């Protein structure tokens, strides 16, 4: 069944439509690759504009308001459109079924839908530059209460990020299901390539953490449109609540970025050192350990926001502990070499 969708779709369309409506995991991986680098070039261009403005003291060709908007859109593009989906969406889509002996991912049409959500989110974010009150000027974190008071087009940009969150969630769901259900006969858990273990841990982070970001950003839209006081202290809201909700996602997002990269390194080292990897099981479990600890260390982003000394100690300790599985990986790499 997984391959049927590909052949059916490939035969129905030609030209560019055979690409944008494909359900073949390799083509979807390449679609992500082309899209990612296109947005990367946009993000780099915006970053270059900021650096040129800062080349000497004073205002040159960008106003403070425009600078804040460029800063915001640059951050959103680089975080949500490039580095978070980078390795999972491109290498994950292309390589995961090949490494586990599957014909495709579990849900080929949902896989295509995740790319369409990605493109839709990107289009909505770029549209926020030219509509409403202009591009958002809040920074990529959309921190309240400023993000619910500014007259810029925050709602549209936030909606775009929500679409990107749906895309990431669908990708994680697809990878987890594929790894559980479509492994080739004899491909037991401890025969899986370690890149697959990294994608598996990443998939759980995507599936469980990303919806929290989506809900949080939808609350911003609701507060801006209907005036409900979730975060605005003037209306009885709590801006610290936003910080908790935002970083409950955004710290695990760090591991969405780094875990697949660690998986890539773990695949490369045994090839070029010409020996099997040292500590296979330790590396596999360390991927799950990093993902697990990643959920419970978000408070270290908020030490200056006001929290109890007990909370500071706990989050500091957990932050130290999350370094342990990372150290296990590095030790295993060095031992392999």
C-alpha cells in the first residue's frame, strides 16, 4: 500500500505537478531540500541587511522599526523554516525508509501534506511582511506583552508558525509509526542504524512538544483579536505563563535540531574509521535520554524572569544531567576513532 500511492500519483501528473503532488518519500525529501535552501537564502539576505546597518554607529538606511521587523522575520525563517526541519525533513524523508527496508513512510499522503503545511506556513509568514500593520517587530520568540500590544501584523506571522508546527508534528508522527511498523523482517530494534534511533527520538520530541507551541501561539492570536486576558497583566493575564509555555517547546526544539545531526555524525565516523561504532546501545539510549531530559529543563531560559530558589536549583541540576547522554555520544565517537 505504501508504494501504491507513489505510482498512482506519478502516473496522474506530469512536469512540476508530478513533484508537488508526489507521495514518494525521496521526492518529498528533495522538495524539502529545495524549499529549505530557498528560504535559507532569504534569511541570509535579511541577516546581511542587519549587519550592513550595524557596520557603523547611527542610522544608515534602515529605521529602528524596520530593523526590528527584519530581525524578527530573519529569526523566524532561520529557526522554523531552516534549522528545525533541516535534517529530519530532508535526510529523514529520503533515507529513513531505505535504512529500515521499507518501501515508503507509513503515511505517504500525510507526508506530502506536511510539506504543503510547511510551504503554506512560509507563505503566510512572508505575507505578513506586506499586509496589515507590516512585518512583526517582536523578535522570533513573540514575547508578551509586547506581541499582543504592537500594531504590527503579529497575528499573521504567528499563524504561519502554527502551520509550520503542524508540519513538524505530522513528520514526527510519520517517522515514529514507520519505525515501529515498517521495519524489514529481521530488523530488530538493536539492529537499527543509529541515525534511525536519532530520528526516532526526534520524532517523539516533535510529536509531544510542538503542539504546545501551536496552542501558545493561537492564544496570542485569540488575545489580539478578542482581547481575552491570557498573558496581558493589565487584563489579569500572566506574561510568565507565556514564557513557560513557549520554552516547554523551544528547549526541546534544540534537540530537534541537534539529535539528527548527532545521528549523522554517528553514521559517518564508523565508515571513515573503518570499524563498527563503539557503544551502539549506549548511543541509542543516549538519544532517548537527550529527548527525555530535553522536556524538563526549559526553566533555565527563565532564571531572570523570577522563580523560586528551589526551582533554580532543580532546573540547574537537570541542565547538568542533560549533558550526560551528550557526553556518552562524544565518548563513543572518540573511542571509535
